[in-house]
C-alpha cells in the first residue's frame, strides 16, 4: 500500500492510541505484518499488545505442544489444549482481541522465504543458533528483529533494526513552543518570549517562526534556524537579522522535531561486542554484563543437556557458573565482577516462567515492535537485561519445595517453591478498578494462583464498558460493551484460571461506600492493589490503607510512561506523602476574552457546553419543581450568585425556550451570532487594534491575539455543524423530537430567520485582570434584579409535569452530538482569534481530558507491581528489597529506586510515623484523655471530631465537658454515627510540649466498646 492511500482508523476504538501515536504511526501500523515465534507466556503477551495496537496482521508461530506448565503464564491456553500445538491452540482467542487484525498461526520451520513476508520478527523461545540465523537474514533484508527471553525472575531483550533505521520522533513529546515578545536586528539575533512559562528549548535545536509582524522574513516552516544561549525566557538564533524589517508584534516559535538515523549491529556482532547495556536499576550497575554471560551459558547448557538447570541442583548450578566464567575469559568485553551468588540464583530459577515477567517483557517487546513498524520513538539499542532477585526467597529452599506437583503452577513453584504458592493461594486481596490496569492485574493474579486455595480477590469497579475500552482493556470483547467492568473482568479471569476465587462489587471505593467496605472488610485484607485512573480515588484508598495498616501496590500510566509504588506499613512513606504540583490553569480572562492556544478554546467550549446544557437545565428543574420556593430562596440570598442563576433560568425558560425543532435551530443560529460576532465585535469596539494600556504599551501585545468577528454562512460546513449539533442538543433538553433535517432543510430554516444587526454598547467593562476569578465586573442592584427576574419566571406558569432533560457530557459516543458541538464551539472561537483549528478527535482528546493509554505500558506496569507482590510475602523483607519505578517506553528509560521510608516523629520516649495510631481502651472521659496525655508530658489543649470542636481548654464552658464521656460528646456534638459493627471512634488531639510548642501527635482511636 502506498503512503498516499488513506487507511480507515476506527477513532472510537483507537482514540487512546491515537493520542499517543498520532495518525501517521497508526497508518504505518495498519500496514505492518509481524511474526511472533514462541507462544508461551511472553509470546502471547507480545501478540496481545501488537494486536491491540492495530497492526495489519500477526502470524504466531510455534512448533511445540501445550504442556501443563504453560498454563502458569499463558492466559489463552487451558487444560483442554494440552497436547495441541501452542500457536494453533490460541490463535482463535487472539483473533477475538481485534477483528480488524488478521491473526494466523504457523507450525512450519522458519525459512528465509517465510521470513521475507514480515515487517518485523520477534523470537521468544528460540535457541541462540536459530536466533543468529534469523537475525542475519533480517538484518540483510532490513527487517527489524527482536529476541527476548524470560527465565524465572531474569529477562532480556535484544533489538536489531538494521544497518540504517530512521526514527521520526525520538520521544513522542509535543514540540516545545514559545510566544515571541521581541526580536532584535543583529547577528546573532536575540529573541525574547513572554514570561508565562519557561522555555524548554535546548542549545543546538532547530526552530521555526510564524505569525511575526514586521520581521516577516523569519516566517515559514521551511526556514529552520538553530537556537543557542537558551535562557528561561530568551535565546539567540544563528542568523543575521540586521537587514530584516523591524519586529513589530506577534509571533510563535516552535521546536523542529528532527529525525535520527541509528545503526544496529547484528546479534552475532553484538554478542561479542555488546557496547552499552540499557540499565533498568542503577543499584545493579554491573549486573547487565554478568547476565549477558548467563544467558549465553544457559543456551549452551540447554544445547548440551536438553533441559534448563534444575532448581536446587548443585551440579547444574556449578556447571552453569563454570560456563559463564569460560565465556567471560574469551569475551572481548569482559565482565568486571562475576558474582557467583547471582549466577546460582539464575541457575536455580531459570526453568520457571512467571506471568508478571511475561507481562513486563511483553509490554517492552510489544512497544519495540511498534517502533520497528512505525519509526515512532527511540528503539532499544541494543541489549536490555533485568532481574528481580529480591523477589526470590532469601535462601534456597530444600529441593522438595521445588518438586513438580503436576499442577498449572509448577512453573511458578520452580521459582519460589510450594510454600510461596500456598501463601499466594490463601491471600485476601482488594483490587480496586477493572479498567486497563485492572484487567492486567486480575489476569496476572489469576495466573499466579492468588486466591486459588482458600483466599479471595475482591474486585470492584462502578464503571461500564465502552467501545473505546476495547483497545487496551484486553479482557473485554464487543459483546461486553455496556456491561459492568468488574463482572466481565472477573468472568474472563475465571476462564483463565477456574481455581481463582473472585468476589465482585460494582461500588466506587469512597466515603459513601464505607458501609460496604467496612472495618471488618479492611481488617481482613492482606494487600490492596490500586488500578485507578484518578488521584482523588488513589488518595482515598491510600488513606484507608494507612488507617488499617495494609500494604498498597500503586501504579499509573500516561501514554508510554508509567510509575509504580510500594506502600508498606511502617516501612515506606504512603502514596499521599508526595504529590505532583497542581496543573496550571489558564486565567479566567484568558479563557473568556483572550485565548491564544486551542486548549483555551476547548476549555471554554467544554465550560459553555456544561453551563448551557447541564447546569442551567438542572437549575431550571429546581424552579419547575417548586417555583415559589425557588424564587423566595433567591430573594433571601440576594447576592450576585442568585441573580446570575436566575438570569440563566429566565433565558432558558422564557427568552430562548423552544417548543419546535425550528425554534431549536433558531436558538443555535442566534447563539452563533452572540458568541462569534456580537461578543467579538464588542470586544474590539472596547479595545480597538491600536488600543494602549495605562503605561502606553500596545494592549494587543503577546500573548493576546486581536480577534475578528465571523459572519455566519450556510455554505460553511463548520457553521452548519455548529447549528445542527446545537439544535439537536437544545431539542434533547426540551424533549423535542429531532427530525434529522438535510442540509438544505436546515439552510431553508436559517435563511428565514431575521438576525438583528450588532450595536456596540457603551460602558461595558471586560475583565482583563489575570487574577480575577469571575468575568462579571459590572455593578448591579442584585435585589432589584432578582425581584424582576422572579416576576418574569413566575409569570410563565409552567405545567406541573413540565421538566427539562439536562445533558451530562459524554465524550465516547460519536452519535450524541456532544463532541460535534464542543469541537464546533472551539474551532469557531479559534477562527475568531486566528488560532489553528483541530479535528474532532483532537478536540476529544483535549476537551474530554482523555488520559492517553496503551496496552504495552499497562502490561509492563502491572508486571512490575506483581513482582513486588512476591517480595511482600517473603520472610524478612526489607525496604531496600522493594522498588518504586518510573519508566518511559518511548525513550526507553527505566528508573528504579527503593521506596522512601516514612517520616518519623520523636518526643521524649515516644516515636511514631503516619502509620501509627494511638489506641486507647475504655469509654474514656475528656479528663481521662487529658490525664493520659499528661502522663506522657503532653498538654492536650484541643479535641475535635470531624469538623466539630469537642473540647478546648481556652473555652470556659468546655470545662463542663471534662467529666463527660467522649463517646457521648462525639455523637451529640459532632453528630457522629458510630455503626454497631465498629468498636471505636477517632478523634484529633492537639497537643503541646512543656515549652508550649505544638506537637503533631498521631490520630487517637478510642476503643470504647
């Protein structure tokens, strides 16, 4: 297929991938045919991820038959498949993932003619001899090649993308931008930018300029110039502008994303001279070189003996260690430190296969294949080695611990032993969320045998499945759309492993559901796993884990980036201990009157949508439910908020009330006139293009853009879309049938409408202060206005059964006109200000606040978290055994570090952290609590419960409460409802030391029952 042919992309299905990859990458993927050889756990993970990514075709290859041990990590095999060919057994299930991708299987030997049909090849279970042969052909024919293995808690990836591979975009980040404030005439020229944000350019980068007035010689995408001496808000350009026109105003400067050419060695060359390894853990700086030896020795061992080293077998370990030393002696790049203890751990566990390792490496390899087929992001160059030896038992267990049991868990038992499997099978796990992360987690947990022998996984999610979920929430299928996520995920997981015990809830974990997830529930848990997509929910679950002292496994993804965090009672800080800075918000005046980027237009459009179609109809329904009471309440409030609400309700129910579809069309047309002609004309009347500020500077200086009003035209598709979408939504609010008019019928209705010409108003104040939080700047008699508006409303005499239908924004339904209206709103506003417009997909990503998500990153993150889960149930685990991780598959980058310990507080002989609570037994009085504190040389001067003050020693009347029971006071004063199932209540005690300095003491729990 030529690059000029258009490939249809299902934007509803692939909206998240499009947000990460862009259309060109998705187009290239839709042309790619990939070979994946080896259909054990790693192979099926890779296949799943590239199928979800939307490649054209995937051929899965395997010559071996399914064995019972394959079920430990291969989620598309079952007992019924034992004895069948691995590839043939799972091809149909892989096909279900994405019907747009051609999935086929092959069992033949790999030949050169067979390889020549593919755009990328990956081997996951091949010997070194076969890998060398395949790679040599691929390298010679410019077919990207990947080799990957997982052995126990050790893994490796090798990439060879040919003698010359061009990367079109090395990191996938948006080009850095700046808004020009001035440019000097000189050599070099100095460019100064507005100081809203720090410039992110780097010396030596290329940039282009546009929209410059005065020095127009710099404008144009073809005029790329190099920057140097970059400062926070200025830089120099390597160009002589002495003879150019003088800079007047305006201008944008944008980074040029430069392609990069890479050269790869063949596998044969790289084995001998590997160069630099991609490190995953800087605490293991020398580990990669040693594992480079270990995997070579393992291949030689397998060739000689026909099997991998056996667990707890000293002879096998000794021979593997000897092989490593022999290989090192003849290596061009010798290993600085051969640690026999690590090599013995490698030998001990390499016969096993773990689903978390398959998930992690399936994500890494899947992303490398996307790079291979598209040129998007920087490939792995060339070797990566990884281990999680900290997950292993501290000491090698007796040989009978690793002996096969004939179960599906033997490949895991070969790594950890039977005792670990028994612990996992009895765990009580709370998995919060069944979306992209949740699907991966429940799959991993099921394959690990968690809750398969007396334990239980409680899975909850209050969301339902949408079509867009199917591109990354791999447990769901077309027929699951509109079903509950937690139910569908649990059903799919139990098909993967019928032994697993899953209890499903459809509840959001929040203060509102503490009657569902009560004290007894939390106290009975062994571990909590978060699979959430928002910070507030994470913080709440984190607070519950701190309160009940339960370990929390936390993770999150953003496109190709992910982070994982271990939260362990008394050992690490909690999730809420560190927070990202809040996202910068555009000032209100910028959104309403002075936008300069499309994001401002879309934020305004989303706000207008919600105000017009959700908030105002909801407010109007309050009036319709009780007209007199509503107006009386407004009069009693008597403030600007009440007046503004009344104004909007009057506009909806009186001024712009519609009873026919034609009336809805007219409303939309007049709304267009108001937004994009009248308001803009008033703005430019109040602030003409030559307006100056009080200091004499031009008012319309960067970043402000001078707008122009738009005349409505029925032959402009964007104008008509605005009217059609607006009219349909207006009709939905008022319960009016939508007739589905043609463009001609719509135009005829519009042409019959008379639109009043614009007349500028005097004395209009338009907010220009970036610190203002409201756009209303005029003095109004609120009481008088409220009285007049109430009279208008009550005069409408609505019928008792009349009710509006507020519209809640839903971004993922392309038939509901929500995104059509928002994108039309934003683009017309962008057109007012000469800001580049966006298509509906781009509008959806920004206005819908879509979090970019892809299957590869999700798989990797959950795999890393589950490796930490093993550590949690090892004996004598320490904080240095655990790893928090930040990773970016685009670059690629891995940054692993041990968790941060909790902050400790000390006072005299007392020591505590956030994890501690002071639990006091008995139905204590206030005085008894004060005495308890006094014994510890603390003066408790205040006691509170929730928002209520129970006791304060400065308040004379509170002395009457000293002999009263705290249990009575919290119920009488704080109105605390203590469930019958709860034996305690919590209070906050403010204390000071003997010098009168405040001491932050732990939360106090009174166990009074």
